[in-house]
């Protein structure tokens, strides 16, 4: 069939050109890897929201200091770090710490009626964090001193200093058990951590996004073949043959579809086996969207080849189509995170329908039924572009 001969002629021209393989194979893979890495590195690890507190002891550790440090270390609101005094003061001055708690020498259970040395908190009392730090420290320090006082009273009541330590330990353990039932609780006013918008794999966005983007740009090569036929008047000579006009258009369209579909299939295989993007979770749905995508893009490429007046315009029109449909269609970033008029307009783009069909499978975990509407929308665009291409072809043949 002469229509297929025309298709095979176009394909042989494309695959003989080594530069076309660079655009069809190497560049999409490189861009997919780069974009996926960008999404992954952009999601920084959750920041530690606890108040940072330098723990500075001017003497050897004591029972009281060990007990208090252990209590603060177990807190959800504080992050105590043992530091030297000079280093702690430097970091506090540079804003790397929220406060410094100075533990004086001899901070120990009192003997013979002696008083426990007072702790010293150094912080910016005018700041929100400084005030929060004071409030958070007040409860455990007060509880510790209360336990010490209970131990002293028990020792005085029993008339035996040996009773002080057991009474202190019992009171301190009770405070520890009831710490979570305090009347005041410090909570961080932030939203709970949500799942990444790309699911469990950053390439769930990068792989289909680059797939759609380069499917559009890859038609530069095939559209240039049609452009060359027009420049050499080969296309005009074809129209004088007995080959019907629709077969001429369909032959070129089939070649463009084959190139687009083969490139898409290659990127699907690469995404599945190398990047672990689970296209095969719903293979029929993925295939349906890929075929519809190929028909839309090839129809658009056919129109570009007929509209352009030179190779430079083929590249220009293809670049414009790639950037407009890619930017507005959510191939670089999800439309859900953009919002507003941008997202409202973008959702009508054919590229957005292609992304929706693939992401329904990859990210949203939906089945074959979720691919029918996106594929149908792509086919409507494909018929529209094809109709314009046939109109342009008939007009040029007059």
C-alpha cells in the first residue's frame, strides 16, 4: 500500500539521522533524571522544631543535674545539648541557640540544711522563643526542687538523713509519671506532615512530565521532513499522482505517530525498570493514554509541518508548543500546587489531560476507568489538529 510506503520513507529518513536520536532518546532520559533529582532534593528534611538549649555545667555532674538533663532530653519541646560555656555563648549570640542553662558547681542534693545553688537561664527574654523557653523550663525545675524539699521534710520527720534520698526519688518518679497531665502543654502550631505531592517516588512527576514534553518537541524532526517535501516540491508532485490526498496526509501522520509512540514507549520502559515508576500497575490505562498522546502530538506535528515556511519556523513553532503546553499543562510541576487562574486554564490543555491520565495511575492509584476521560480529551484535540492539518493541506494544493 503506497500510504505505508510513504510512512516507511519518513521513518527511514528520521532514523538515518543520528542527531534525531539525540533528541528522541538521550535528551529525554537526561532531563527525566535531572528533574526527578530536583524534586527529591527540593523536599528538605523536616526541621527540628524543638527549642535549642545549651546545657553548661561549671562543675562535675551531680545526681540532680543528671536527673534534670534526662527529663529535659525526653521533652518534645526542648533539645538540650551539652556544651562548653564559651562555645555556648558564641552560638547564642549568633542566633544558633535559643538559650543557655548554666548549672552551677555543687548543684547537688543539700546536706545539713544547705541550699541548692540556683540555675541561671541566659536567653532573650523579649523574644517569643525566650519566653517559651522560660515557661518550658519552669515546670521541670520546680518539680525537681519540690522533690528535693519532700526528701528533706521526710528526713526531718523520720529523724534520719538516710530517708532523704528514697523520698526524693519517689517524689521525682511521681512527677515524671504525671508530667504529661500538666495543666499547661506546649504544642507547635504547625500543620501535620503530609505526604509528598509526587507520592513515594519523585519520578512519578518527572517521568510522565518529560515524556509529554519531549513527545511534543520530538516532532521537530518529523515536521522537518514534511517541510523538506514542500521545499523540494515532492509533496506537490505527490498530489498529482493517483494517491488520494487523505492517504498522503495519513501516511505522514502515521510516521509521526510511530516516532512519538516509540519514544513514549522507550521512556515508559526506562521509567518502569530504571526509575521504578510503576506504569505497569495499570498497563492498559497507561497504553491508552500513550496512544491518545501520540495521536494528538502527531496531528499537531502534521499541522506544524504544513504551516511552517522554513526549517527555522518548524523549530520555532515546535519550541513554542512545547513550552506553552508544558508550562500550562503541569508537566514541570502539578497544577494543584499552582492554583488560581493559571491552574484553571492549564487544566484544559491537552498536555494536562495526558498528565492527569498518567498520574491517576501513578500517584492517585486509580484503575483503567480513570484513563478513559483523559484519553478521550486527547483524542478530541487530535481530531481537531488533524482537521486543521487537512484543511491547510487542501488549501495549499489549490
